[in-house]
C-alpha cells in the first residue's frame, strides 16, 4: 500500500497544526515516504499540542485499502476481528492465520474464504506466518495460551461443595507445546520479528488486564504465569521501535453482543477496582479494528472494559474515546528476573 506525507508544524506561529489525509494512520513516525498521488489534506483541529520540531507520519492515502494479517484467527476474539475486516472489503484486505486445518475448516464453514487463510503453528515455525505477512500493512496479534480444566479436579470441587467447604477451585493445565511461555512470549516475539522483517507498519496486540500484579490469580493457572509472559511480549513490541503499535488490555471476556455498551478506558489495571470488569469479545474486536486506522490509537497501551447494558450510551466515536484518555500503561516494574531472556 502506498502512502502519503503528513507534517506537524512547529511552534513558530504559537499553535500547532497537523495536516493529514482523510484516511488516517497506518505508518511510523519519522519515516519519509513520498507518493505522487494527490491527497485531500485537512487541518486537525483541537489537538492541544505544540511541537518544537517537525514530525512526519506515514498515512494511508484516501480510498486505499489496508492489508491486515490476523493471527489467532481461529480463537473466539481473533475470529471476530477477521470477520469484521472481511465485512469491509472497501477498507481492508484481510488474512487470517490459524494453528491447524481443523480451525481453518471451521472458519470456512462460517463463511471465511479459504484463500484468506494460512495454516501453521507459529511456535513450531514461521514460514506460513511470513507468507501471510508478505505485503501486509498491519498485524493484529490475537494469539493466547488457553488454560484447560483438569477433569478429575472437578470431582474434588464437587465433593468440597457438598461438604460446604470454601475455596474449592478446579485445577488447570495447558496442552503440550501451548504453554504461556511458548504462545504468549516465544510465539508473539516470533510474530513481531516476522512483521518487522516484512515491513509491517502497524501492530495491534490484544493482551489482558492484570499484568501489573505478578500474583494475579491468572498467573497461577497451571503455573503458567500467563500475564507475566504477555507483559514481556508487550515490552518487546514497544522496545522494537519498528512499528506504530496499540496494545489493548481487555477485562474479563464475555460472548455478549457487541455495540450495545459504553466502553471505559483506563491504565495500569485501575479498572479492576470497578464492580463490573467485563467486556464482550465483539467490542474488543471492534476497538481493535478501529485502532488500525485512528491516529488517536498511535503508540498507545490501554485497558478497556464496558459499562453494563443500558448504563450509558453505546460507544460509537472511537477517536473521541481514545483522545479522552491522556495516559498510557506503564511498564518495567513487574517482570520477574527469571523470565528475562
């Protein structure tokens, strides 16, 4: 995809003016790309920012499609992201990466064209991943390790409940080759490296809330330390310096209908103090798609949950939502020395 040029002017006039095409961000800061096509440049009003140096951003030219690769497309959230992209063929050329043929067949049964799918285990090798990223403008990382309940542990839980004993919880494990270190660290690192090699401009990483607390209960599931490994991958993405990125930390994922709730943004797990901390997967998917093209999503790390249905108004203006949050999640204080590699 070709790109146009956008400049943010300095403070000489006492105010900052940003010019951009009518379609917005897909590229990286401080990279000059000149293109001969004309664009409709408009002033970006009300930014409230004054810059002392010239900033150059790569933007999507109006009317051009963005090619997006979605990994974890066989998962419950990644599938919705892929479907939303495919539903907008005028804006996106979408590709999905799944672990095995069974996942590909399931997606095809739900209407995803076979020629949009790439089958390959990212942990075992990146050949299919590299093919899916050839010529891509953006990558959505929706891969995640998934804990499995140990069936026999349910008998213990049932027995303790009969005896009215408190604190009964099932035990969890992970499938062989699909532990958090392999999926959420090694696998995501491989995706970031492959995207960098392919010249991808934008990465949206769907992660999870809870990463500021190494003692979070999710880390104890199957002794997987899943949030610690996710956090490590997030830092790797940020420190790569190769992309415009957006990191999304959803609250508890539910399968409710999207577009019916008001989204709430926050940082550093402060939203975990709310009485309701969930969010439909469909709303996470919509936010992900929006972040691919919104300048307000550039180089952001955010937490997100939703209000209960009927409480507030369903979110429709994602640019305003992102602009309303002036802070970003902080990093560097919760990574264990034992996982530094």
